[in-house]
C-alpha cells in the first residue's frame, strides 16, 4: 500500500514515515501543500495523511482539490486544530477521518487500518475526460462505452497522461515516468507510442483528445 504524507514538521514527518514504513507501508512525503498536490496528481496512492497548517496551500484547500479529482481515496487529517468547528471544516473539505495532535502512534495505525478496510467497499477509482474513462482498479480504458485494448506500455502512457490531463507533458517527463530511463534525444519511441495511442483513443471518436504541442510535448484535453 502506498501512502502520501503531507506534513510540514520534518521531525514529525520523519517519525510517522519511519513508523508506518516498518508496518509494511510505502510512504512518500511532501512538506508543503503545493508539493503534496503535485505528487497526488503525478502518482497513484492508496491513502493520504494530511496536515492542516501547511505552507503554500493549507490542508483544507488541498483536501478539496484532491476530492475534485478523486472521490474515493481515503484522507486522514492530522492536525493540532481539534475544536469541533475545525473538525467540521475538515470533514466538509472531504476528509474521511480526523486525528488531533498529539496522538499515540498506535492510534494512527488503527485509523489507517480502519480506513484501508473501509476503502475496500468504496466506488472504483475512475479517471474521466469527455467520454474517455480509465479505471485505476481494473486497469481498463473505455471510450464512449467501448473497451480500448492496450498493451502494458500503452496503458502506462495513457494513465500518466490522464493523471495529468489538461497539462502539457514533455517527452522527457514521459521517458522518466513511463519508461524509467534517461531521455535519448535520438529515439522516437515515445512518438511511436503516442501515434499508437492516438489511433486507439481518437481515430474513431470525437472530439479528439490527445494533442501534440510542437516543441513542448503532449496534452490530453477536450477541445
């Protein structure tokens, strides 16, 4: 299970990361709200632990942005703000649970386990753009209700583009995130796979969704 921890207190973040990593969780840490949002939009997580008093983007705002893109992922808020009004703000922002600081580490683990069990009955995580849908649980892609058969690499590419829909993604970003290799300026492999993907998701459908931005990269958007 992969967890995103957004916490600006470095000592506390290190303590939490070390403790839950020892329980078998994979943990990635962001120390401000903007970085937390960028990581959430770039990677796939099973659960988010979120502080409220964060630099650049506070936890309530970040939680709302997360919920606007993913209604299913469990969010646990960790904060020193423990009044009823604060808790109400947290739940209204989309949090699933709220744990006030200071806390016992064992209680944090119990909350995480409860959220994990609860998330098993949540709706499937689906990314959408126009009539294009990508199911993160089953790793399937459909357009206008028709299943699109993709290779493993094609799926990884469309998933990365869907997670970043509306953003221009460079060939360097794709090479690092999808191929996990250093970018070779002499290789046209990315262009080839973009062509494969375009034929499968755009050729027989309207509107066109996968666009090339000359000199910059590629973008998934609805014209």
